[in-house]
């Protein structure tokens, strides 16, 4: 058989697997064309090391391994400054680190399973048991009075911690401990139950188990005559010997146990078997996804391999390379949005087309189709979306991020009116746990306006300006009334009319208000009778304006207690 192996794009999980394989072996080691890759059989050599190295390098800073070893910088800092800046807070942090990080992880089952493969003359389990917190400071003691005694104890703990960190950061330490970390925090999101994720193999060498289950069978398969094989791989249609050996059952939330659940198959006979090549590729699926905590994302932009790579690599760069995984309210949606915007900014030549987005959330996959119109709305709402990134509110003791709620609705092709209504109602109550302003609601209305019109290019001049024009009208209205209590009451009445889609009642309230001020009703309100969407856009723009601070041309925004 030829030394060259061909793999082609297919369904989303195969595409994620191909991208994962490229990430693991490196771009330079595969030949890429529009609809697939070609690579040499030599790429399978030492594959398990390449496999784990990728995950460890990408996810290192999110691992418990890193939580332990990153404290070395603190040790070096205090030693170099002769502990001059070591405070009571520093002591509390050290004790918390010893108790909740070092001792906790060193005695965990996954760490214990890795110790036999770390060939160092050091009893790490004993070191973990003997390591204690610095407890010399009693409740009534002042830190300044006991600092010298405390520092003496701290120096002792630093010596012990340095030995522990040296052990963990050794070649074997990083190789096996960090590998255990990625197995149970990243890899098992993609597949489970086989190789090192078979519970019977948890104490065995993870690298060897991967080779035995995934790599060695493929090497044997590539070297045998398959002319008499009667069955075909359900993924790539290559000949296989049996339908029983390798199936999709090891994939999370995708396959099923063919031995226990044969009723899932036609006439109880499973025909969804795969070849060893596809089995290895599917093992690379987690490397094609981008994970943040318990969330993951893959964009199946499969018009070509280049577009697929570019889109998902921009997401990965946003999350990992730029080290933004700890940013407030970061979510996988946000990474996708910024990748779309970055493609625009860099002038990439690509056609907007429907794109399948696969999200891993709550231990299951969720699928969305991003239409061309939705992508256009997102790209053209960059400024408004960015201004929403840190906005939050609480409801029923749960905190919600407005940025994420907006994107979820857009990704599901839902308008934002219900969210806009909820945010205005909460704002009218003057609660203290609302971290957004009326200006943010106006941004939601603008985004929703683009969504309703199918992208900014489809909007008329009236549509483009109506939100700002009604906002300006609301500022004049609030100044004219000059009575916050009455304005709050009017807001509730208008919101009730908006919720009921009652344009007549809404207009009656507006007419009465302007009659009270002895002013003409602004012309913008006549458009509420055009259609339901225009009514709600104008109505919510007006209400969000009168409940917020008064904007002026000279001073920007006057403080109104928000």
C-alpha cells in the first residue's frame, strides 16, 4: 500500500477530527487541499507523544498541574526580596495554596496513578502528607509581632514546595501528570470508555494505552491485504474485516454501545463500524474543538479546508494564545464573534454563507445554523456587541450575562424584544444588582433592528436613524416632564402596552402625556402603526430613553442615579 494516506472532509465530527489531527502533527507535516489532507505513514511514529503534547501545551494554564507549579514565581519573588513584602495576606494565600491546591491534588487518584511512571528518587506522596500549613500565627496575634517567626516557617515550606514543584515539572512529571489533567478535563469531552479512559486501564501508562488502542491497529491495517474484506467503514467507505471490532460507541454523545443497545440498529444488526484510520482520527476530535471550561465550540465552515482551519484557529487564538480564558463573561460565542470580525478587519476574501456551529455545553452537543443574514448582523454589530461584554443582571439568585443572552438569541434566529422588555422592567425597579445602563438597552435595540431587517444593507434611511431619533425625543420628553416619579409610572403603562402589542393604548398614553406638557406629538410616533416590529422598536427606544439619564450635547450624560 502507498505510504501516503488520504483523508477527506465529511460530516462535522470528521471535520473536527481532521482539524485536530492537523493541530497535533503540525501544518507542515500534512499536504492540504480544498477538501482534505494527505500525510505520510511516518506521521504515526511517536504519535501518542505528539497527541498529549498538543493538549498540554494548549491547555496548560487551565490545568491543576499549572496551579501547583505557577507558585514558583511567588517563591522566587519573596526570596529575592528577602521577604520584605511578605504580608499577612501573603501568608493566608500560601496556606490556602498548600491546603487547597498542593495537598488536595497530590493525594488525588489521577495523580497517584501517574507517580509510578515518574522515575525520580523522591517520595512525592510522603512529601504531600508531611507538608503542613504555617499555623504559628494565632487568632489574637498581630502579624507584625510574629513576622520573624512566621518567615522562618515560611522558608521551611518554600524549601519543601520547591522540591515538590521540581518533581512535578521534571520531564516525566510534566509528561504524566499534565497528561492525566488533560485526559479528565479535555479529552474525555470528545470520547470515553476506551484506551486510557477505560476504567480498567486508569493505572496503566496512558501513552502506551493510546498506542495500543489507536496507533498500532492502524499500522497493522495499513500493511495488510484488504482485498477479501467484505464490509466498509461507515465514515470513509474503506474496506474493513468486521463490523464488531471498531464502532463509533466511544465517541461522546454521538455513538452508542452496539453490544448493549443493538435495538438502535436496523434489524438489530449494527452496520456503523469504522476502520482503524477513522478511529484514530476521531480520537483527535477534542483537538479540533476549542474548549473553555465546560464549554466547547467547533465551526463547521466546510466550504474548504482552508476556511475551516482559518475560522477555528482564530477562535483558538482568541481563547488560548491571547490568554483570554479568564476574561469576565468569556464564552465560546464571543470567541466566534471576534473571529468573524477579525476576518473582516484583516481583509480575508470569503463569501458569507450558512455555517454550522457545534457547541459542547452541559455535556451534550448543541447545533445551530448561522445563516448569511445572522452573520451579517453580527459583523455589522461589532461595536454594539463589544459594549455589552461586561453587562450583567441577577434573577432568582442567578447571574446572567447580557452579551451571551443576546448572542444565544441571534444564533437561534430569535429577536431580542423579550430580553429588551425584561431589561427595561428591571431597570424601572431601580435595583442595585443591575450592571447595565439605558445606553446598553439602546445598543440591544440597534442590534435587534439589524436582525429584523436582515442586515444593515437592507435597512431604509428611516430605519437606520429611527432609534437615535426616538432616543432624542425621549430626552426632550424627560426634561419637559421633570418628574421622575410620574415618568416611572408612565414607563410601566407604556411597557404594558408594548407587552400586549396594543398600539392604540400606547398612542393614547403618548397623546395624554404631550397634551399635559402642551406640546405637539413628535412625528416619529406615527410609524408605530406601520407594523408590529416597528411599533416595538420605537416603543422600547422611547421607554429606555425616559428611564435613563438625560443626554446633552455639551455634557454627554447627566447623572441620573443609574
